C-alpha cells in the first residue's frame, strides 16, 4: 500500500472508475470529510466510504468488473480495491487510526511506529477502536518489531504506579495474550504439517477432501430414499472413496515416489434424522484407513424436489447433527429462527458476513491457485464461504428487547486455512448471533463483526487442537 499522501483521494477513486460522480459528490459533501486527516492512499478513501455506507462491497466489485483490462487505470483500480478490502478487514477488528493515536498518547509506541501504522490502517472502523488488538497487530504483522514489544513489556512491568500505569499494563498484557494465541495457532499448524508428513501427505489431503467440504456428490439409481446403511448407499460411498483417492493421487503426489495410497473404507453408518417434506436423510459414518478414523457426514435425497433420482451429497457433521437431529414427529425442523424466520435470518447473516470475508478470500486466492481434477463433482452451494447455516436451538429475546439472539452452527470454508493447507478446508463455527429488526427488515447487530471474527478464530484454533489459547474479551 502506497504511503504517499493523496491530496484528493476521492478524485483518484473517480478517475480509476471505482466510484460514480454521485458517490464522489456524496463523499465530498459528507459532514466528516472536512475533518478527515490526509488520506495515505485512494484505498483509505474507499474503505472510509464503505464504512460510512457511501459505497457497498457489491458496488465496489461491480465497478471493478466494469473496468476493462486494457483501461488506463485498470491495474491501479484493482490494487486500490484489494487494499481497501484489507483495510475493511482491519476496520472490523477495531484496528484504526483512533486506536493508533491512543497507543501513541499512552507512550506505548513512538512517533515513527505511529506514522508507519497510519499508512497501513483504516481511518475509521466498523467496530469500536481497540488499542489492544491494534498493539497485537503491530507486533505480529505491523511495524513494531518483537524485540521492541518485549522491551515495552519489560518497561511497563517495571514502572511505578502513576495515573496511566494501570491502563498501560492492561493494554500490554491483553495484547500479549492475543500474540500468544496467534503463536499457538502457528505452532499447531506446524505440528499438523509435520504429522501429515510423517504419516503421508495423502492422509491429510484425503481427510480434507472428504470431511472438510470437498466430498463430491454422486448419483445412483433407486427411486426411493435408501437407508443410510443400505447396500446401494454403501456401494455409492465405496465408489466415491475410490474416486476421491484417485483425485488425491493425480493432484498431490509424485508418481515416481513409490507411495502407496490405499482407499479408505466407510463404516458405522447411521441415520441422524429424516426430513419427510424434503425426502432427505441425514447420515453420519466413520472413515477408516489403517489406524486412522475420522467422522464424516452425508445426505441422501432427490436430485430435484419432485425427482425420483437419488443423490448422495457430502455434508458437514455439525450441520447434519443440527439439521437432522432436531425434528418433530412429522420430520419437520423444531427450530426455524423464529420470529425472524430461516430465510430472513440467513439473508441477514450472509449480508453481515460479506464485508468481513472479501479481503480474506481475495488474499487466499492470491496465496494458492485452485485446482480441480473433475473426478469428483462438487456441490456448488458448499463452495461458498458461508456454505450452510443451521439453528441449533430457539432464538431468545434480549432482556433489553432490542433484538433476538439465535444459536447457530455455520459451515465455514476457511480461506486462510485452505491457503495454508493447499486444499479446501471447512470449519463448523458455532455461537450465538444477535439479529435486530430495522424498518421491518432483519439485520445482524452492530457487534456482529467482532462476534463472528472471534467465533471463526475459536473454530480455527479448535480444529488445530488448540484448546487453551487465551481469548481476550
């Protein structure tokens, strides 16, 4: 990201084609514009406009799509949009200019660190400024070297009591907790990679392919819904295991290495529940290869609502347990996110998560290419970042009456873990999320970005075997 101050960053956005004349005029007329500091780049201007609702992510992406590759400012526009996405991600964590200035006023960073940090952080955030998260970010990804942060910790710990001592100590200690959590995550990934190398790279890749969202879907003949452990179901899963194993052989291993990749078997197949109106069974099983056993899930149902042709589709275990484990006697779901409703809840959730996911997805796509052999067909719905959303209990009205909190499980395709592993990686993200009614429409509450990011981090750490990481409030 360029550190050169831009005297009219909004005009640069207009010139690049990322905003319209009307959006440019709205930005210039906004009551905050006159008080804005010099913006380090057009990306800062675009991020500010998105935070203030003057430009949506969809409008930004649509504008970028309209700019032809041969346009004079095509490359500049692409760079600006990517940098703005990165700034929006920081904005969702409270890592902002305000938080940087708080750290500087409290003498926790010097002027040089402050000036460098201001060029890499958004002017305003989508959540309250967080000096703690900002200090941790500075030490892990920003311009504050680890040695300088360690020296700061030593200095603060040795200081006598004075007016700001307690606050300085709190910020530094909580930032250290975040840093330790980050270090634990890195160590867990390193350990996981080492284990995968010791037991054979294929096992990790195969587990990700089958369990983590890559399990394809497979058609078979019966005109009624077979049982989870029926002979036709078993035959279909065995065939799918062979196809997935072949896919792993073709994509990930050196054919001259002499590695033998055995096809796993599927056993302990059982039904979680049967949704009668949709004619869909939710099933779980155990995938075994040697001494390794992993849980897996799948559904069996018609290819189309009124079709007699059946299909086996891969599914997330947590989603299947929630979706098929809470049914009434008529096979209908007990929990439908009342009074919001499933459709309105899912729409609100996806709209709330979209600004948080764009930067991560773009970054991950730059980190690794996607390759598909075509041997295993994938359900397109499960390729979305938010693949599935399912209530796990009734929503409750908040004590202040301002909204409803709903317990949910989300099948989340984690672009960060996917980039690190080189394969699609999905996580079951569980938590309680708040929805509020706004002029007759439902939306996520203002604390959604913080809650969602935290729940994703918890799921990410849990998937890596980290259960005791310090999680700040």
